C-alpha cells in the first residue's frame, strides 16, 4: 500500500469514527457533513478515490442506500464525481484548502460545545440543535458595561466590543447614572466583580456577568519598574477596591516589600501618602496628586479586562444567554 493511500485510509477512518449512531441526528446528515468537512479541509484531497458504496456501508455498519443517497447529494453539489468503471473520486477544485477559516470553525465548535455543556446539553443535543438551526437567526444582544467612572468603563467596553458578534450593541453607564435613570431592554450587564451585587439588584431580569480585571499594560510596566526599596502606597477612592488593587500590585511588583494601602477619608490616609516615595492611585482618585510633595512619584493604576477570563468565562456566558433567548423565542 502506498503512503498516499495509507494517509487516505487514516483520514477516512477518522471521519468514520466521528459518526455517532446513538445521536438523534441522522447518520446520513452526519456522513455528509463528515465528508464535506474532509474535502474542505484537504483531508480528502482532490482526486482521492472514495470507498465504494458497499465498502463504505460495511465500514460504517449502515445501509448501502444511505451511503448512495449521500454520495448522490455530494455529486450534485460538485464535491465528488463518479467515473464509469473506476469508482467515486473527490472532484478537482472541491477542496477549499482554507486553513484559517477551518481553524476558526474548530474554535467556534469548541466554544459551542463549552456553552452547550454549561446549559446542560450533551454533544448529541447540541448536534440536534445545529441540524435544526439552519436558516434560523439569533437576535443581537443588548449589553451594558457598568462601572464607577466613565473613562475607565468606556475603556473596558472598547476592549470587549471587538469580541462580540456582529449586531450586538454595548452601551456604557456608571452606577450613579443608572440609579437615576435605569436603561431598559438590557439582556446582559457586565460589571467589575465589586459591583456585581449592585448590578443584580438594579437589573433583576438581565443576566449579570462579572468582569475579571487586571492592570493594563502601562500599569504592569510601571509596577515592574518600581525600585525594590520603594515605599509604595496604593490609594483607592472605594474601600471595596483596596484588596483587588493590592493583589495586583503584589502580583506585578513582587520585588517591592514595602506596600501599604490607603482609602479616601480613612484615618491615617494622609500620613501614609506623605510618607510614600511612590503613590499608585486608582482611577477616579487623580485629585490626590495635587498634594504630593516634590520628589514623590505617582502613576494611575488602570485596569483592562483579562483576556483569558473573557475567552474562558465571559464570552461563553454571553452565548449561553443568546442561546436561552433564542430557545424562549422558539417556544
């Protein structure tokens, strides 16, 4: 057996293994999809000879009529061709060979499976929904990015918008505004974890998702560049932000031993700031710079969404909402 034929046999074996006879999706639909994907991906290259109808049927343990129907559909679509006296072959030009799109497809399938499992669906359940979803569209979502300060909250939204689906809309609001005039028709509220409780109280009908934040690149560079003997004071406008901020400073400036935290209005805050060689102030506390003495350094501690958390947690949660809303619409 030639190496080319051996590779083809291995490809066919992988495609055959992908057929799930226990699935509620018909075997004919699965077989056609597997062959189309194999052709599109180059696993079954142009000119490759496919097993005969009877051989394929025996290999999969299915009816020859089923295989014959699938082959006929693929031939009508121009993917394969029959040659009298020779057999069935992948048609020239049938392979798209677009590796980038196929990698994207694989990534999306992986995300779909992850979201489906979060919703309690098995792989067979998901396949059934995919098979029945042709021609059905999901409506765009309305998302709200909720924060404490306009500039920072808009920056979070700007980082997330490119990761959303086309048509999704993300507006921005700060907590004080929302309490005065509650936005209507919001499907998903995104908020820093320190604001989750307030967001759930204000939007009981919407899905509220926590946003994991890390120091942005400029802040990480500034923290990493601190002298090891610096006397660092982190200053926050909000008490609930202190722990998160200190953890971030420790993470990106582990070489600095002297780190203290101060909160606006708390006793001793002014004395801590006066003794600092470097003041790291949270967004919204820029005013504290006005009282610094000559020689004291200061920079803003700015946040950005954590990409790993966005991909692993936030986007699947958003897609779960989309799926749920689509299901409600269908019923």
